[in-house]
């Protein structure tokens, strides 16, 4: 299968290792990964902030970029960006009176999957240790991001994949379904509320005793990781794609550390 990688802005700019992990996983399964060169921002931030007119050319560019590449399906390691492509893009095109763009956006959205959706629903991956060779002998906890839960209805796909990784211990996160407080521009426009929500989330992460918190959206993990760092916590954050890509022979590196055994060193 030929799979187009939709890297997303924050992954491309700040967490390229997550994109590389996604490619490793898919190539390990025998698939070809291509990268539509015209891709840029998907426009989620603009739409969520109410800048609809400004979002239109951004959405149009995304549609054109993924129309220009031949592929079977597209994948992104981000529930929020996939939710925007699947749901917000057609709605925006309709609002702007462009029925042709709406149909094109729907076609692109129908072929676009969040990583766990693609792995579980399309590629039939249910046992990461067996099918991917995933190995990560550490205690983690897991935060399900809002868009993944509420827009894409991912359910436990990400969590179940993590639980199937070799050597891993997954601790339940108290109040896991509560927002971490990031919400894109929400965290800047409503900093005090966002900080209070973040404090609740980081306290819950720390209460598990896990060495890291995993999830499926780099933006949420950045927010949670920043909160943990400011409280001098030893815990950090890591995208679930990087844990799935980790093997005995190639253990994942986190902030310069390579986790090679219990606790890492």
C-alpha cells in the first residue's frame, strides 16, 4: 500500500522524530510512504479561532497538495489535525459557498486517517509486540486528547496498542478524559484557566508514578511536558508512535536519553 504522510505543523517544526517514527512503523509493515511536498498548515488553528476567510486558502492548499500525490490512504500522527481535515474542511468550504472545494475536501478527508485508526482499522495491527516488534520496558501513563476522543471517536485504539508493546507497564491516568488545557490558541487567550487545567493534568500524571505520559497529539504532549518540567518532575512526555517504533535493537531516545532498560540511563 502507498501511504501519504501528513506530518502536521507542530510535528514537522518541533517533533520530527514523531514523523520519522510513523514512517518506521509503516515501512516495517511493508508499506511505501510518500510525502506530498505541497503540504503546509491544515488551517485548524485559523478555523478554531474563527478566522474563516483566512483559513480558506490554507484549506485549499491542503486539498491541492494531497490531490497532487498518488496514494491509497493518508496518515497523520495527530487526532486534532485529522479531525480538521475530515470535518472542518468540508464545512468551511460549504460556508464559503464553494461546493466543488467541499467535494474535493470530502474526498481527501475520506482517505485520511489518524495513525491508530490506520493501524487498527485498515492494517489490522492489534499486537504491537508481535506485529511491529515494539519493545519499551517502562512504566507509562496515557492521555487521550480531546479531538481524538470526541471528534474522531478513537476510543481505546491508541491505549490498546500501547498495552500490547513488549515489556511496557501502563498505569491508568486519573480523570484521563479531562482536557489538558492546551486547546491551541485557548491556552494563550485564556492562560489562567489553561494553567489551572494543566495543573490538574500534571498532578494526575505524577500520581501514577509513571516515567512518562504518552498520547497521540504532539500539541497536548508539549503542553503537559512543559507543565511537568516547570514542576521539576522527573516524568516527561512521548508520542505513542515513538513507543511503537521502539525495539530492543533500536530503543527510543527521549530528550537526549536512550531508554535502554528499566528506568533508562
